[in-house]
C-alpha cells in the first residue's frame, strides 16, 4: 500500500492532523464491452494519508485475471492488465475513515518563491496538455494581477471560475483545455479544475490536478448521479492545500485517489484500444460504523446513508473505535 507521506517528499507533514472519526463507503463498478482485447490502466484506489485511511477494500475484475500494480511518476497507485473480448466488469469497493471536520479554508502559509521550491514541485508550475497557462498570461494578469499573491490570489481565481463558468453535466470533452473553457464559459468539474490550475500557474503557484470521491457529507444532495470528482491542490509554505472551483466551499469527507499535471494523470481508466461503456456506477456516502452495512459483504445501499442533507450526522457507535 502506498504511503502518501513517503511518496511526496515535498510535503513536510505535521502530526496534529484531525481525528479520523467518520466512515465512508466509496467505490465504483464499470463494465466495458470489447470486440478485441485491449490493454487498460486503472486509477481507482484512494491514497493513504493523514486525512484518510482505508479500513478495508476489494478490487475485482471479471473475467478473472492477474494484474500489475505499480506507482506512476506522481506516486499514484495504478493497476495494469488487459480487457478481454466481450464483457469486462471492474469493481472497486472500500471503507475509508476521514475527519468529520471541514477541510482547511484559511490560515495558509505564504507562497514559496520559485527559487526555493523543491525540485519535485517545479513541474507543477509549467503548462500541460489541458492546463495551457502559457496562453492565459495576459488574461490572468488583467483579472488577478492586483490581488495579493498566495492563497488570496488562488481564492480570487476560484471565485472567478465558480462565478463565470457554467457547470453543464455531460459537456466534458477530451480535447478541451483551460483556454477553451474560458472562451466557451461552460464545462464539467475537470474543466473547472483545469482552468483554475492554469490561472494559478501563470503566477508560478505550483498547482496539481486531483481526482477523488466527494460524498455529500453535510451537503444537500442535488439528485444527480454520483461520479468521480476533480479539484486541485496548490503548494504554499507548509505543503499542498485543497481548493475546489466547482463547489468553492470547504467540504467534509473528500477522499483523494490521484494527482498529477492534469486529467491525463488523474483519469480513472486509460484504454489502449476500442471499448464501449455498458455500465458506469460510482458510490461515495457516509455510513454508521456500528450499522449492518458497515461491511463490504453487504450490498451498496444509498437508502442507508447518513449524508445528503446540510446537517452533519455523527452516529453514536458504542464499542466501535476509529483508527
């Protein structure tokens, strides 16, 4: 299992992380139909870290076969195998402990001058396929050049993206970059992340794309199907910090899967060949640690979830202790 602290030498951890006292069930089931065998790489398993710990997990592929597990250049945990001809079903299911507190939204340290950035962080200041910051220099300085450098500027960028880009479900495109989104003014969560990242990089603020699960803990469920979510992290004085231009409010229960330069590094699957989706389902919801569904042996059942309302529910769980 990957240790996030060892895998990210640019982050100097502190030991005063919040307690992991809230239990989530996170996972997905994806079915592909292939006419011919096709190699695939998957990025589905959450990282281990100070704000998330996997309690139990299962990854299965049908038809049954072996697979290679490795860390990519961003220390993401990847699985590699080959889809067979016909139907292929991939299922990942997990129970994950997270804090019941909102993520940090203020009190960030100052930005780090480029000449003092760790070597491993420098690449997150550069343009990439979907975060084409080199095309946005004039736009960025015109809109945010007068804002105080650092977290205040990052938040101003998030505010602009949140207020000026319309979220349109199913509007995502594999060829759309940040500059395209600013021109067309609509997109999906990955487009919000790409746009904010690109604008941050114009000011040499190291920013990286993040994929993960974001359950509706203390958040009203809007009724849309669950999906993976894209947001981003910015490197400031004391490490990497979460920002989310799509929701633009601190959340509870965010579970990180992968990070990288952009969506190329954070895709949940990359297929080298032709494959058609037959089924795509994602779940991420709060459960009672003492409840009957606090086990991967029980079916996924959203009717038993504790989240989806504006109120945080913390069930009494005698005899159950979070790690």
